């Protein structure tokens, strides 16, 4: 799990335009059937998105092996699923999911996500109603019919503050 250090929390409060809050290039695979595998987690601090317009940008990428039959990738903010590929069977493939979550109120967010997976490229829009006064986890999750069906190869998460 990537947590935002204290100094970064202080930088966030100054409304710096872009601040990197997580970067992870470690290979992580799903453990087996079910959404029991968090491939990447970024802990967002309570009040981290303090002003309407503040946002978190994320980019995740990885691979799916040839033997994979039914794979699935999800992104969650707190308890809200903001992206879900649904079950797909690409065979051997690379994948990439990018997005931005924007604060629209103290407990409302809008998210735009772009995905690139074989047979399933697209853009999706979601809303969330997470209380931003609380700490939240931004998670990438993977699922397949067996272990190693979804592999995260990289993850980058940035905070984008509103201009002072």
C-alpha cells in the first residue's frame, strides 16, 4: 500500500498544481478467482481533496497471459466501483487504465476513465459519493479464473490541485 507521507500532505494543502503521490513498478498478480486481489492501493488522506476541482489522476498497466480465459479489472474509490471491465477473454494481451477523479463537493466526485484492453477499449464515466473528510483507498483490483490471470506491471498516481 502506498501512503502519502506527512511532507506530501503539507504540500497538498498548499495546492501545488501536480504532486506525485504513488509510483510502483512491482509486478503483482491476482491470487485466484474473485476480487480478492488488490493489485495496487494508494491511501488518500482525510481532506486530501479539500477544494472543489481538486483531483487524483491514475495510470495502471499490465499484462494478461495467453492461458487466461476470464479476466476482469476494477478500480475502486473507497467503497465505490468507479471502473469495471466486466469479464473478458483477451488471450495474451497488455492492458492500460487511466483516469481522473474530481471533487465536486464534500461528498461527491466525478470520474472519467479510459481503458485499453484487447476487444474492450473505451471511455467510461462514473460518480461517487465518498465523504472526503475521511481517508480513502484508491485501489486497482484484478480477477481471473486462476492465479496470475491479471498482472499489474506499473502504477502512477498524482494529485492535481486547483490553481491558488
